[in-house]
């Protein structure tokens, strides 16, 4: 045996091994012959399994609502929301946090995503990163502050990096939430809100990038969008705080003004120009009939809330 082979065998012998008993690790009886199926049948099995996800998310809407309320309270008090996750779960947290600023013009410090293994783990698996409980705890201790909200993302509900971060966050005085695809997770009782989405066994056993990942994406979309709605960054069902970073989005701003006010395109373009490209100011001006300067002042007095500004101008 070569020295290199011996060294690898010795390293393998001392590495910890964990057998996870979460539902996501069980075999799916509907996909036992997956490798023998036609392409169309493989797709059908996956699609039928995916249909279970929205219903599973619907069953935890009360818990998601609690999480939304905690996030809104934290952000209104000047605090932050943190996502801690590993692998697919962590990447979905990064994705959700990254999309909020361009969609809702939310301050970039509002949502902070932490991924086991760091930025490099977005593109490839970082060995043993998710098992680093101390690393998760140290990262949380460094950046989480009293009054923050910390959401742990872990398909199995037992990821050491995530649980370490949640434990340290509680010590720091933050509210904690665990989002997972394991309703039986032992950590359920150690967080303020437990969101255990019952997605069941994966089509490919243990591949939690599938149903478990889809469920987490749906929950995060639902959660963060509702937070932005509650914070007044949506008027009716229109994005009024978006950042126009390209031609399509600049055109969307005009369309939003036209939808919200019923005014002609040229009127909306003129109002937007007069408001220096600020969609909210242009909207309040057009709906209320007030001058742009008055609309801007009303928004300032109402914490940048469109409906609050309109109420001030109509009183």
C-alpha cells in the first residue's frame, strides 16, 4: 500500500459519520424503479412528487406568519434578519437576500445571508463545512445583535453549522426560527418558531435540492415578500420601491405608474422625470394631485409609506 493511500485511509477512519433519520433521507416508494423508466415517466414521477410541496407549505402558514411579524418588528426597530444555511438551503438563503434590494429597494443590511463554507460554497461543495457547529456559532456571535431575527435553513433540521448559529444567536438576544423539511426535528423546541415542512422522501433518496429545496424556496419567497408588503414597499400589488437598473425595469416603472394612477404614458413619464426618477414620489403626486415637492414632504413625514402620505395630503 502506498503512503498516500495509507494516509487517505487513516483520514477516512477518523472522520465522523452520521446516519440521518430525517424523512428526507427515506426511500420514496413511487420512484424505486426510477433508473428503469422512460424519460417521460421519470419526469412524471418528479412532477407528481413536486405537487405535494405547495400543500405542505400551506400547512405551515401560521408559523410563517409568526416569522413575518418577528421580522417586521426587528426591521422597524433598526435591527436585521439573518439567514444561516449550508448547501442548497444556504444557497437559497443567499438568493432570497440578494433579490430583495433590486425588487423592493430594501437596504442591503436588512437581510444578511450566511453560507457554511463562505462565498466559495455558492459554486461548489466545501468539505465538512456544514458540520462546523463552532464555525456557525462563531459567525453568529460576531454579527448577530440583540433584537435581530435569525432564520436557520436546514433540510434535515440537524445541520451542525445551522444549529450552532441558532444557539449562539439566542445567547446574543436574537429571536430564532428553524426552517426545515423534517417535522420531527429534535431542534424544534429550541427555537422561537419552528417551520417543519412535511415534504416527505425525495424522488432521488436524500437529494434535498428537490422537494425540500423547492419548499424552502417557496417559504422564503412567501416570507420575505410578506415582510416587504407589511413594511409598505408594495402599493396595491405593485412594486413601488423597485430599483430600475435596466431598460426593462425603467419601462416597468412607467407601467406601474400607469396602472396605479390611470394616467396616460406621457403624463407618467413627465411626473417621473419631475420626481427625479423616484417612483413613490411620482405616484403620490399623481394620485393626490399635489406638487412633487409636497408629495416628497408627505412621504418623509409618513416614514416613506405611500398610503400614509396620501392620507396626509387628503386631510
